[in-house]
C-alpha cells in the first residue's frame, strides 16, 4: 500500500545525485520505521501511467519514541523517468507516494566486525547499516571499501567523513577511484576480482569478519563475491544488493533500489529457473493476496505478476526486472520457470519462494501465496 508523504528536504549531493527526505506523519511512523539496509518503493503517476522505483534509505534507523527518518539517495539514470524528476523537478513541499520499507539486505545491530565493498550509489544502504551499527553497538567495528569514478561523483562524502571522525578506532575507510588519481589511498583503477583478492587480506582478517555487505553494479558485486569465496569466506556471511544490471552482464537491464536496485542477500545473482520443461499450452494461476484468493487464466507470454495485476491492482511490485524482490511469493503448488533472479537468496528459492515478475507457468496449474 502506498502512502502520500511530503518532501521535507532535497539536498544536492553531486552533479547527478540528490538525497530526498520525506516527512512521516504520526499515524504512519511505525509502518515506516526501517531496519538498516532496507529500501522503499516510490510511485508517481504521469499522464495516467504509473511509474515505480525503489530507493535505499541512507539514514540511520531510529527506535521509539524517536521519529523515523526517511531519507533516500537517488542518482540520475540515463532515461530514468523518476530519477530525472527527482533531480530536476522535485521540491520541498511536494508529495510523493511511498510504500513501507522492505528488503533483506540488512544488518540488525550486534557486536562483531563487519565489512562492505560498495560501488557508486551502493553506499546508500551501507551508510545506514554502518551508522546504526556503530551508534548502537560500542564494541562493533566496520570497514568500508568504496569505489567511485571520481571524487566529484562520490555520494555522501560528508556523512562518511563524519563516521570516520566520530569512530576513529572502529570505522575503517578505504577509497578507490577508477578514473582519477588521489593523493592518498589506493592507486586508481576498478576493484575487480583479482584486485580485491589481493587487497582484502592486506586490509582485514578476512576469515574473522562476521558479515560482508556487497552493494553496487553487477560486475563489482559479482567480482567481490568471487574474491571472497576464493579466500574461503562462507556464502552465508556474504550479503549482496545489486544496483544496476547492464545488457553486457548477460541478463538484461534492471533498475530498482538506490539508482534503481537489485537486491541479492546472501546468494549469487543468477539467471535461473525452477523448472526447465516446455511450458504448458494453457495454464491457470491461483493466488492469495491480503487474505483474498482468486484464479485466472495465464495469457501467452505474460508473467504470473502480470496475470494477477489484470484483476488485482494491489499486487506488490516495483521494478518488474527481478531485482528488487518486492513481488516475492511462495509457490504453494505447481511448477514455474523463473527467467532471472537477482533478489532471492538460495535458501529462499529452496524453501519455495519465487519472483512473480519473472515467473511463468511450467505446469497447467500454479498456486502462489503473496502473504507468506
């Protein structure tokens, strides 16, 4: 469900990014209290057409009785309708429709030593994770390894510098610029798998890190995961959120959290299927949503989400690209083929969860439950 929220502040971060703060009315405060690392879906109607995008919350998480701070980072995407609107038109006092925070790329504050490898706007959810962790857990430590094109394109410079000043003994910052030399820090260049495999053991006791958080473009996240797995890190300690998938990554383009996100928590982003047999000539979908069930014929070529949306406009979704996880549903019966998955971890797919926006029937009858 979407709620109208008023824009409290629009802060320019770089030439192509802003931070937008939304005011949460008292009646919605508990619904919008987020876990560090979560994102929200925003909606705008243009000429009768609905545009949805998901953006990560960059503010630290608050606890009662404090008011939740709903601040998101938005970077301009070429041709992006919502990001263009946010950077060029959105003003204080405007109203934006938002869904309550969701997402499983999270860290509930606890004692331990944690680390993140981020690229570009991938800093957005990690900023919330690190700031909340360090404030609530006096013994916790956090290492942030970030990659950006240039210093001028780096989002949240002041916020990260503040963490370094406030927690000098518990917050470690390593910066790499891919298109610009810097006076101190790492030599310029991309943080690819080979470079990270050599760099990470020199910076950290890799095996002793309690959780790794990888966020940013597909190539960076996948390279970092392969480097960590090569260094012996268990998959269960690796949490991923992909912010952009390019055509040359072999899986099409998806936008959602942050610049538009793709969320992967604790599992490799991968094109995959729940079933490989030929699709049936005709199929029927039964779906439960908000306690109400219905069944509908699946039209040729449409996803199961599209089938539901024909009769239930309240079906949950944001990106429709297999990257944000908003349309996650439990497969009660039948079999489906999933075109790609950048949002569900392995444990979720093994438990029977699918992405409705990427799922097509592989049996004559399929049943989904969006409420589980």
